[in-house]
């Protein structure tokens, strides 16, 4: 389907091409290349990088009307690069290729023949494994604890507001609004790093401090 590019090169680039006629038997070297990839991770890496480079160069080609990524036969291309498995890349996301059969070998077990490279790889794998086993940071627990305390605070505030409404019938809604604004202000400070999580917990559970302004203020205190 890219045959139009031959005419393009001839007309626009003054570069005529001639079709190559194959003579004799074509040797299938793919099994040998795959065996080399299984024996040395360096070869496995090269084949994967070559495939990715080809697809990306194809996608960025100036003649996008001729070289269309959506029309590429990725399965045949993967066979041509002697891939053991398909790489993870945006152009392949969400697609299936039943014509391409991946190797049954776990490619993570393929080792480098270069002992130093293999040592570095094993060190990196060990670090990733340890990181996966690392428990969740304590700060997550602190956040959950803070919100649980806030929930209890809201329940207490609700009871207190009901009591005030019954006894006074005065600015209950305004008082609740003040506390809500205070909670929002503290949360913004926490997100901006202006206060620590410990300070946030203390202030969110203690609530805003109000100055007593009469008998009702004394009762609040």
C-alpha cells in the first residue's frame, strides 16, 4: 500500500527506484534471531527497541497520507523483528493480534550475558520488589484518623446546634457557617503545606475559638 511513495520519490525527489527481483532460496533467519534473544537479554532489548523505533518513525513520517499507522500489520511486523512478545506502547494499546503468538518463556527471566549488566538488573528488580512490599505510609492513617475525628466533631456540633436552637432560637446557622469556613481554611493550608497534618488534626478537632460575648458565650466555653 506504500507503493505510491515510489512515484513520489521519482517525481519530487528525483530518486527513481527499481524493483528488486529475488533469486534463489530465501533463508528464514527468524528462528535463529529468536534463539539469540532468548540466550542474551541484550539481543532481546535490541529487537524491542528496533520495533518501537520503526513504528514511531512510521507514525511521524511527513507523508502521513501514504504511511498510515492504522493500516500497519503489527503482527507481521513483530514477526519480521523476531519479537518474543509485543512491547507496551501507545500505538498498540487496546488492540489484539491473534496472528502473533508470544513466547511461552517468561521474558523477565532472560539474563544478560554481560555479568555487570545482569547484576545491575537484578539489583533494580530487587529494589522494585522491596518497594512493592513497603506498607502504606502512616500519613494515610493520620488522614483517615483526622476525618474520623471530624465526623465525631460534626455529630457533636449537630447536637450542640440543636440544643442552641431549642434554648435560644438565635444565629445557629451563622455559627455552623463559621465552623465550616474554618474547616475549609485549615484544609487549604494543609494542601499548600502551610501547616502539618498533626496541626491540622489538632485544629480540626478543637474547632475555632470564639470569644465569649455574654451569657451564651460563657455557656459555649
